[in-house]
């Protein structure tokens, strides 16, 4: 079933508290044992990085990056999810800026531009929930230093892909 952008946003706003409680501080086993290690290996975060975390959910991966002294701008479409992320990850306020932004709207995404370009961008298990990814790819290309030449990593999985990462 394909949800509209508005339906998807309403669903995530309605379920933000549940999702945050389910994921907790450390996320679930699949994320901790499969997704996080592989994404981190591919992303190769460095304390000099300024990373854009796309569709950040409750901010678990942003916090993981912040623990490595990485600066992160993390965004999600769901206002309620961003509220949950700010509460849960407040101890990392010096390293993480949480924002609400629409990944399907180039104007909304370009408003994330700060005084320095992002060195890398990452999205964990979220692209499949974004109804139109063209504005996202266009904007991230512009937001990354050297016009996106550096690093952009999207991680998503379907059941048949899981054995590839274990």
C-alpha cells in the first residue's frame, strides 16, 4: 500500500512516542547488530565531519555519531519524532542540531544549509518511506561539499538483503 505524504506524516506523528519507546537509547537488535556497524563502516565518520542525518527518527544514529565527536544536523518530517529525538538525545545538544524538514521538498531541504557544507549524508532505513526522492537527492547533492562528490550513504533493507550484511 502506498501512503500519501500527508498520510505518512500523520502516521509517524501518531506513532512517534511508541517508536521512540520501542527503539530506546540503543535502538533494536537489527539496527545495533546489522545496520549500525555496516553503515558506520561505509560512512567512516571522523570528528572533522559535519554529517546530515536524513529521516533521523528518534536520533539514535545521530547520538552514536555524536559519541564519536562528530557534528550532526539531523532532520525528520515528523514534528513529534523530532520532539522525541530532542528529549532523548539532549545530552548531545552540543553535537546534534535536530530540525523538522520535508525530504520531498527542495525548499525545505535547502533551508537546512548552514555556514559550512556537510561532509557526508546518511539515511538509515528510511528512503523506502519517502514518497518522492528526487528533491532529496537534488538537495543533498547541493548541500554536500564539492557538490556531493564526497559521501552520501543510504541504507535500506528488504528481507532478502539481510544475509548480505550479517
